[in-house]
C-alpha cells in the first residue's frame, strides 16, 4: 500500500526516478545525485520513501549487510497502491 508524500520528498523521488528509472541503486549513488542534501537528509528521504511505499529494498550486499540496494516503484505501482 502506498501513501501520499510531501512535496519536498516528491522532488527527491523525481530526481532519483530520472537518474535511475527502474534500475537498482545504493545509498552512495543516491547521495551523489542529491549532493545538495546532507547525508542525514538523504537517509531520511530513502527511509520515508520506503515507509510510504514508493521505494523498496531489493537486496543486501553479501559482503556488508549495512549496504542496501534500492529500487523505486513506478508511478503506476504507487497509484495502484493508493487505491487499495
């Protein structure tokens, strides 16, 4: 189930979607893309996107369980989730 998110978070989702589309990415790649944001804001953004159902954790790095691989949900998936 997906939930609406605030405008500041929609802006970050849009930047991530433009860059990564349906490809997986790491926190480090998101941090480089959102370079105007502090590291803590990037972390909060990913956490809130996941909680709202706009992002999912695909897998953990087998060599470092702290490293996660993320994937954005498509707008179609998000809106379908809002209607449930």
